[in-house]
C-alpha cells in the first residue's frame, strides 16, 4: 500500500473521520501556533540537523536490531528485536521529547508540561528539560505514582515537579486531562509536550514524525538480517500508540503485515467505538450511554481507553490489525524473553512479545515467518510489579 493512500488526508490533522481538533476556544491559538511552528521547523534543515545530532550523540541512536536466536528456535519463527530499550532514558519516548523540546525552545516557550502513565515520557521530558534548561511539570495519576515510584524519583532527581492526579481512575487518562487543563491557563508561556499520537492536531502527526526514526532505522537494518529484506510481520504494543506509529511508518509502504498489540483492558482499536476525548476523535472504550469507560492494564503505559487517530484509520483500511493480550500473558512473556535472551522488556513491550509467543505456529503467525518486534522500553521500572506477579518457578 502506498504512503499516499495511507498518509494523505484532505483536511490537515484528519485520518479519514478520525483526528481533528476538539478543544476549548481558548486553546485554538495555542494549537495553531504549535502546528505552524512544527510545519516550519520540519521543513528547516537546521532544525532537522540539530535533532538528528541530539538523537545520535545524546540519545544513542541508531538503536540495534537484535536477532532473538533462542526465542526464535523455541517458537519456530525468526524474531528480530528493535531495541528502543537501549536509548538514553530507556524507552522510545526520548525520540519525541527531544523534538518537541527543541520546538518549544524555537517557539520561545519557557517551560514544559507533560502527562505520563508508566513514567517514561515524564522521565524523558524531565531529561530534555534539564538538557535545555527548561522547567518541567509532569502530571501523573496517583495510582501510577504508587506503582511507578522508581520513575517518579527519576523525574524529581532530574528537577521536574511531579503532580499526582487524584481524580477519576487516577491513571493516564486523568493525567492527560489535568495536563490539558493546566495548558489552558498557561499557553502563552508553557509548551505542552504530548507523549503519544493523541491529542488535538498537530500532535498525532507531529509525534508520529518524531517517532518514525524507529521504523525508518529498522527498515534500513532488516536487509542485513533477512534474506527477503522485509519482515513478514511488524509488531508493536499500543496504548496511545506512539512507538507503533513510529515503527509502522517505516513499513506501511511494504508488504509487511502490521500488528498492534493492546492490553486486554485498554483495547480502543480492537473494541472501541467512535468518540471524542482529549481533543481528538478516534476509537474509545465506551458504555451504553457513550461515556468513556475506565481502562485497565498491569502496564501503566497501556492504561488508556482509546487509541491514536491514525491507528483507528489503519484499522479501518485493513492495513493494520489490532489484537489484545492479557496481563498474565504479558508478565509471562517478560519472563520468557528475559530467560531466553537476557533482555528484560517493559511490561508494555512485553505485550507485543506475548502476542508473538501465542500466535507463533498458528495461521496468525505461521511457522517460518519473520517478525520484527519493537521493544519500546526496558523493564527496570517494572521490577516491583514483576516481584509481585511473575512466576519464576
């Protein structure tokens, strides 16, 4: 499928019927300013060069493509791991944050606002703020503050203010809502650094573009590992969906089958209906009255009731397939990858591994297939959860 068919929309910020900009009138100028600034910056070789230099010298790109030899032998499929867990700060979030932080500085903004679930976007934003001398305020659900204490300390160590959000489910959805409320009151000075391919235009497109370095790199790396040059399957976990969007961007024009793996309790793409939340229209878990339902996942970064608009569009086109795995499957996959390859993935990333483990040797993922899995982050942050939940027998 060509990039024109998949990527181009008649209205900027729209993916078919999804996307858009559903925000209070007071935020329209702020969104327009970000859209204009990004368009100009992305067309500026100087900006692109500065970002590329930071991604290389500071974030540690390119990340390797690692053959998972023992796991491949066990499953009967060839598994390649795109190692975003090896970036500075330990996840793919740094790719997007460095881009947005540079954009904020270019726009003359003096501080950064962010939401976070698992804490990795918060850590990345705090890191970029420290690097560029920009104060950072991170909104994080109270429940996530408790289960991701490791990352809360990292953010504070880096100088960020962490604001626990006590409303609603006290998770990522509510942290995002609170961050947007704060932005309304401070849009002239603060820049809202959105962590996923969600939110009002231009954020879903902009975040995908900052994350497409994952897929573009992987596509260049695959010919050295695969006789056919292109994997049969490309798999990534999906919450809002930024690591998947960045990965898929590199392969959407190829023959590779794209698979997004959601948490069973946060399956907006697999089980959602059209709705509006956080400034964009997409697929969300809803009750019979059209109210947004609470999501649940053992992985804080997947604890979101919807999915980015481009994922909804790719699903409708049939270009990408979205599946779910349970909490237990994800925990078991994290343990299996650690023991087979010496790689401990974030529980979010383990969802993608779990689907490969479950599907290998079935019609979903036939024996002999080649599959690229994006490991969006490392599992250090999840040690407390793994101690409580993993079966190490």
